């Protein structure tokens, strides 16, 4: 089975998921992990899919043409063997909430500190909320901490930008339990 | 006394609602003993519910006293027949794993404090107040009596469901 990563973005409207998955079903594709969400006014789909025979972009022919004709942007990436499986991520899981008056650089400054400390971001969502006069930026990160790091370390690492950018940051680890 | 094998999803028994126990007789104490033996044999386990060993009766056992998270706040071995949560408060999120859903863990938010009423092995009605990990464990096992798995409680696959760490 060869694997592909497919992304589709377009103005949100009802029916995009059924339009896309009907094409994939008729092609004989198997859907594995996927994430689809509305971002701003756009609906974005990211899908990992497999096909027993397809090997390249050409294999799909013009199957996605109807999507492009309805103003959806389609991109397909051919995965190298093994590219469909997630590597083992060790370390404690933590959620980091960041919010404050909107200003440039919030995502970058937080991500830079986390990246430099080898914190592995596994999920990141941001949303612009509040009013037009007082926009508020909210970011929620899920991350795996490097070995030995704890909640308090993350707090300490982020403390300098908390003051500098005037943002609120809370970090909470989620204990793993076997039941 | 017997160590039983744990049923795994998609075994249909795990999705059924267990029957209340009318009288705590020797068939019930036998189930309790099987659950305790199975829990101890499973090593890492802090609780087992009867449907997990194929018995559709409202019986569960919980013991968090040997676990890191529960050792300072627990009631030791709890053997519960017809357990019912009569009060709950607070919220806590833990990343739960379940022997009936191997390989995956998921973030589940449950009540932090519970008051639970149940009949014990001796047939006595008891009411206890549990909190923290013990409260989570009771709620997790009680869900099994209602045919619910932690997968039913996960709110987002993207952020809440994980492949279990390699041991």
C-alpha cells in the first residue's frame, strides 16, 4: 500500500466532505488519519490515505478536477514508505494555553522557546476572538515534554515573554493513568 | 478464585448495559474474587469491571492504593456491587488507558470528587466519598457497567486520542 497526504482548502459550504470522500471512495483509496476544520471562512481538510496500486500523482489522473472546478484548492504529496506511521513520541503530555491582546509574534515567540527546549508540539490551534476594537488572540498547544522536564520548567521557560508580550500563559500536564 | 482474560473491543459484551444484582450471593462473591484476582494479575491495573471478564452484572473492583497517583488518597480495595454515583463535583482531566482498548490512551474529563453508594461483598450498603485518581478510576469502571468506554468520553480525536507509549 502506498500512502499520500492530501490537502484541500476552500470557502466553507455544506457538502465539501461528501464531495471529496466520494471521489476517494470511487478511486479505491483508504482513509487513515485525517483532520478537517473550519479556519476563518475556509474549510481545510488534511488526509492521509493509502491506495493498493497508485504510486504517483499521475495515478490519480484528473480525479480531483471536479473539486478544482468548484473552487477548492487541492494538493497531493506522495509519502515515502513508512511516512504514514507516527514515530514514537515519549515524554509527558502537556497543554499550554496562551492568550492576550492581539499583537504580532505571539505564536513565533512561544514556539521558538518551546522548539529551543526540544518540546515537541503535537497540536496547535489559534483563534482571533474578542471585538474589532479589542482583538484577543488565543492559542492552545498540546506538546510532549522532553525527558525530565516538568510543568514548572515550561512555566519558567515562558515567563520572560509572559511579561514582555503581556500575555497570559497556563501550562498543565495531563497525567497518564492505566485503568 | 480465577484469573480471567480481559475482553477487548470490539467484543459486543463491552457495549451492553450490565444487570443490577438482586442479592449478594455466592455467585456474586465469586465474580468479585475473579475481578480481584484478574486485577492483581494484570499488574498495572487499578480496577476491573465485570463486563470486562464477560459477566454482565453490576460489579466492579477498584484499588488505587498501589499506584503512584492514588497511594496517598484512597480507600484501599473497593469491591462494589450496584454502585451508583449520587453526587459529583469538580473536573479533572487524565489521559486514560483501558485494558479493553489496548494500544490507545485518551484524554477524558471526569468529576474530581464523587460520592458513591454501593453494596459491599458482605451485602452491606456503603457510601464513600472519593476524590482524585480513585474517583476517576471508579467512574471509569462504572462506565463499563453502562456499556461505555473511554472512547465514548473523548471529545476530540485530534487532541485526545493517542497510541499508547511503548513499554
